[in-house]
């Protein structure tokens, strides 16, 4: 028996394709090309997920997130990660404040930049693990703990982080536990020839496009809630679990090439994120049910940072994308 979507949720879901196109059109005023990247970023927002953008310098990673902050009516904050940054620089800290009239002293909590709705975590791998860990509780539980007190963060809440993959000096690789908190890992690629010509022509003159705010916090929250009503057929759910299970070395039924090339596979959170991304992909295409293609469209973004290659894979010059492609062809 199929699940019935509530009428109000169905009406909101029906509005998503048009809203998604508006968001993409506004982003395109500043970001040339990168269509797949932008599409996946929009999916993550409505799936209530965080994103890690990985690419060499100069590919507009920061500009893309900053532009998204301008077109969404959300409180935006940029955190530039550096090696000397402390956890309190992110979460905030308590200071001792004195009332000059009474002489009474008390601790007052000064909120850090994490108390925004859209966070640009720029060059997240430039800060030590202790500071990176300050994001873990915020990303998973949408709250922070300072001096033993818990503080809730506003909704919606997104962490969009950037990382440079080629410059390793003075960087700290993100631990797997933190990587798993990111719904998507998105590779930012070089533009095509025609796109790069357009970038050159557009960015060397002073006529920057004016952006409009096209989506607000209440609308995003309502759509996030509505999208979760979209049903996942049992056959699609079983395919999703089979796909994720097949990434786990030495498990029953794991393909030989996985045992050969992977040290570690994806956990249950990958199944959840694939299903949620599938729901958004379906809704953006005007459908009210999730198909296998919706899961496959999200597979690279969800799995690439959750499968850990071994030395044999590096020796054979295999990449996570190679492994996922072969996996999709076999499951």
C-alpha cells in the first residue's frame, strides 16, 4: 500500500521545481557553469544536509557559497579557518561583565559566528582537529556546548565548507567522524573552454549583477518538512542498502574489487542521505516518488568521502569515483 502525502505537503512539493530554478538562475548571475555542482548544492539545502566543496584555488567555491548567502534570506557568517584558531572563535565564549552601578559581576555568553543559519567554513582543513571538532556537535545536533551550558542554533542551519586538495603544508585532514557529518562531498572542477572565456570577459569589467533574495528561512523549513513525506518504495530502499553494504570490505556478498581496494566502507548514514537526496531529486523533477535513478544521481556525492581507499588502490591509480562507477554497474 502506497503512502499518501498530506495535501499541504504535496502543494509545497509542487512548488519546488520553480523555486529551484529561481535559485539556480540567481546563482548563474555570478557563477558561470558548474551546473551539476549548483544542482547538488540545492539538493543538499532542501534535504537538510551540510556540504564539503573540494577544489583547487580560483574555482569560485567561496564566491558560490557567498552568493547563496545573498540570495537566501538567512543569517550568513563566514569563518576563515587558520592554524591558530581556537574552538571559542567558532562557538563563542563567556566573559566576566561588571555592572558599574551595583558592582555585581556575572558571566555573559558572547555568541560566536556559528550562531548563524548559513555558515561558510572556508579552508576547513587549515585548522587543528580540536577546533574542527567544535563543528561536530553543531553539525549533528544543531547546538553547541560552552562552559557546560547548551545553546541551540537557529533553523535552518547549514555548514558549507571549502577545502583545497593540493596544498598539504600546514593543513589537517578532516577525521572520518567529521567527514561523515557532511551529506555531500562535491568536487569543484575546472570550467570548460567556453565557460572560462565567459569568466574572463565577465569578471574584468565593473558591472556586477544585482541579486534578489528568492527564498527565506520559513520557506526552506516548510519544504524540508514536506519533502520528507515523499515515500521511498521498498525496492528502492533495498537497492540503496545493497549499494551501501557493497562498499564494506570483507562483508558477505561484497564484490572482489571492493575487498581489493577499500580499507573502509560507508555506514548507515549514507543510506539515509541517499534516500533524502533521492526525495529532493524526485521533487525537483515534479515527481512524488523516488526512483532508482534518483539514488544513482546522488551516489557520487554521498559516497566519495565515505569510502576509504587502501594502498593497493593508490598503486593501481584508482579513485573513489572509479570505485563508485564500478559499484553502480554491478549492484
